[in-house]
C-alpha cells in the first residue's frame, strides 16, 4: 500500500531561508552571550576589587572603629609591598603597617589625596603658551560617594559632580579659586597626591572614619598594583568567562551544524530509504516530506516517478499475463483443427475410411485447413498491428463515399444470409486521410461478428455524420446483443460470445484488430451502452 502524502502545504520556505534564518538566530545568540558574559565579567571584577582590593580593608569596619589595625588583612587588600597608615585629626601618623616607613603629612596635603570611597578627588590640567607652562587648572570632583550597607555589606554609590575650580600660575600660586579653603599655593607634594602619590608602582588613597570614641581618623592605603594581588582573581574570572564563551559558542555551532545537517540529511535519508524499497520490489513507495521547497519538489518528483513506475510495472505484469493467456489461446485455437486434420488424414492414409466416405473426410480436412489458414492470417494481422513500426497507408478522400460503396458491395452478401441493412450516410463530402484497406477491415470485423452471433432477419445498422472536426461512424445490429459480463472486455484478444470458446465462432481477435486500426488512425472506438443504443449492439467510431 503506498504511503500517501498529507493533504496540506508541506513547503516551509526555501533552503536559503532556512539557512539564513538559522544563521540570524545563531548570530543573535552569539551577540547576546557576548554581551551577557561581558557584563558578568565587569560585575565579577568589581566584586573582586571589593572583596580582594582596597575595599577589603574598609569593609573591616569593626577593626577600624575599635582601632585594631594590626588585624587588618593588609597584604590581601593592598598586595605584596602595600601598607597602611592611620592619621589622627592633626595628620600625625599613629599607626603604620610597614615598620620601615616613616612618612609625615600635614593637614593641607591630606586634602589632595583621592578618597577610596569616591567622596572627592582633584584633577589638574596644564595650560601651555607656546612650549612653556603658563599655569594649571585644578578641578575638584565630588564623585559618586560610596558607603557600606550594614545589612548586606555591599558598597552603595551616591551621586556627585564638579564641586570647585582653582587656577594656578606657572609657579603653582593660586590666582583664582571657587573653593573657600584659603589656599594660596599648591606644593609639589600636593600635586603628586592628586595623581596617587610619588611612590613607584603604588597608588595612594584615603578613607576617613570615626572611631568608637568619636575620634576622627584618616586611613591611608598604599596599594601596590605592580604585583599579582588581583591578577590571579582576574585571571580566574577571565578563564571562566573565556571557557564559558567557548563552550556556549561550541554548543551554538553544534546546534547550527546539526540543524543544517538535519535539514539536508533528513530528505536524503528518506529518498535513500524509498529507493531501497523500490529496488526490493516495493514500487508503490512514496516519500512524505515537509520542509524547504527545493526538497519538497525533489520528493514530489520522486513520488511522481515512483507512481509512474508502479503503474508501468502493473501494466507490464498485466501485459505479461495477457501474453501468456494469448499464447494459451493461440495454442488452443491451433491445436483443435490440427488434431482433426491429423486424425482424418491418418484414417484416410491407413485405409480405415470407406471409399465412398473419403471425399467427405477430405472436404473436412480442406475446411479445417482453410480455417487454420484464416486463423494464422488473423494472428499475423493482429501481431503486425501491434508492432511499433507498423504504419498506415493513408490516402485523403471522401470517407462518406467510401463507406457508402462498401455497404453497397456488402448488400448482396447480407441478403444471402437473410440480413437487412439500414444505412444513414450523408450525401455531403467528408474528406479524411485514412488507410482504405485497414478501415475496411474494421467494418468487416464488426459486420462479421454480427452475422456470426445473430439469426436471419437481423438488421445491420450503419450511419455516419460530421460533428465539428470529428467524424462519427456507428455500425452494429439489432440482434441478440453482447452479454453484460463481456461488454467491458469486447476489445480484448480472444473474447468471444461463448466463453467456453468451443463453438468455433471466430478467433476472438476481430474487435481487437478493429480497436488497433482505429487507434492507429488517432481515433476511438467504443461499444455504446444499452441506453444509448436503445437495446441494440452499436459500435461508435470517432475519427
């Protein structure tokens, strides 16, 4: 049983649209993953700085407030070589984690050290006149200040902006200021503090806090950024981010490749399986496929080929069966008269027949030989008509006049066997290119069948008319008719009125020959149904 296709639209775009759509989704996901990983890395780095950078120290609020400075994880927060100093309200160093340092500060200088919490910092721009320094412009920024959330321990940012401007001359004397701080000169040390201090590979920042006793303190953080303090954490973050991105990209590539591969391989596998089924003899196999238009068209073409192959195979099997039946029928039709001829001839030759009966036996042998010759001639004509190289000998003439002359010549023969004839042929000329001998054979075979099958008094009916560019010829009789079980098979070889085929009434090839001749003329022949023929046996030929 053939696998039928589902009756709805099976096309889902073209192969190009499928590939393009898949690639667009792939590209979008790559961009999305890249942005997501980039943001995540930024957050991770900021958190690492909070947890392992200078912020690690200012998070230890309890130790700062209670002045337990020796408990602060200085190396973990500031790196190897980093250290802290704690100043009182007068900028005196009251604690230093590095015993080899002996720095001194004054209150004015502390102002220009950048706050680690983003409270404020200074920025200096150099003003040139030609190639010489003419002065400086210093901006004070109050950035987004940060505080520690006591509940979560997270650093919380606040808003800020430019809060003051100072203009200096080339000697760093203040010539203009919007800050009411009484400063008239900026020292070199203060300039260095604006840029993170003067110590190599070290950034100086400050953090102001109040102890449990209400004393103001300033924590100076000398962070060493030249060593691997945060590098290991950064490296870990980058490795994780890179690995995650590579894994996601690999998964996307595999999905993309699988999707494209599935789109292409699936119809090919279906076609391969269907072809194997056909090679195994399942010629009714079809492919039910939904997908890109190109593959749907290929599947449809395969199904069409498979259907035609199946129909061709059925016709071939039927033709083979018909051939076997024909050979059996030919053998039967030849065997019967040959058996009679052999038997009678042997009887005469052996002297078994009385002299007075020899002529009767010889007449029977002669008649059987004539019948056998006619049968062989009929087989020959039928096989000649079925040969692919058979060609009609056409002549253009008045087919109406030709039919009229044929019936006129046939009139006497019909009268001798007691048959009547009712012709209805127009007087007008009907021109047509036809093979006179073969068309006569069609008329002969139809009338011969009527004579063999009917009794005296039967009327032969013959008519012709022009219908547009078609010529319609009707020929038949008003006799006993053809059994219903044989009407659909009358043009098949060896079909006769008597199904037992023992009556000797013809070879059963007459109408088959008529069918082949009409077909060779490009026309059709059919037996009218009983309603159309009004109970008569009428064959209609359309040329």
